[in-house]
C-alpha cells in the first residue's frame, strides 16, 4: 500500500510515548484542518482501528449558556471519524464527509470526548477500492459520563483525476 502522509507520520511516531505521539499528530492534523486547531481539538488516542478526541469546554467554543456550542460538538465527532478514515486511505485517495446527522439529546456537561471505530472489513475496503463510502461509528461522552449527542457520520473517498 502506498501510504498517505498521515499514515507515514503515524507509522514514524508509533514508537514514541503516547503523549508525544498524540501531540505531534495533533499538530499535523490541526495544521491541515484549520478549524479543528482554532477549536482546540485534542488527540487522546489514535490507531488504525480507533480514534479518541476531545474538545474542552472553554470560552472560545461555548454557547450562550456556557456549554459547548453545537458546532464544537459536531466538530469533534467529524474530526474523530475523518482522521480515522484518512489514516486508513492509501496515498492519492481523498476523504470527503458525505453525511453528518446529529441529534442533541442532553445538555453537554464540561468537555466532550468522541470515540470513532472501524471494523477490519471497512479498513480493507478503504485500502482496496478506488472510491466508496463508509459509515463510521462514533460515540460521545461528557464529564458526567453521559452521551449528550448521537451522530451518524458517512465518509466517502475518491481518487481525484489528474489535473
């Protein structure tokens, strides 16, 4: 497999302590996904099968009642699922969000953590098929261990035409 830039970085950093590796990957991600950097999205865990990311409840991403803004909550879910897809795509394939469905079920209390996962057959399809789509499961947990949102994230990937 011809590896993507993100996968090459991940493979090169895998032997480092988790905290150092996660900060380096976070810096790479936030450099390329500017809004994630602005919002302060943090990597807590990253592997080809699972990603855990957090957005802290701080002024920059709060709503009018002091909780996390709805867009910040959506962003951490989109980021967790998107980076997982990007990590598994070979070089030359581009991930694109196709559908994002979100239900806000409870008020978020404090920080929000998003955990995205992929099954082996989903990863295999991303590596073998020139284009396709995948629904990436994502769960959320706030500081009270509640799930304030439910989301459905569908990602597609394409092989762009030569310019």
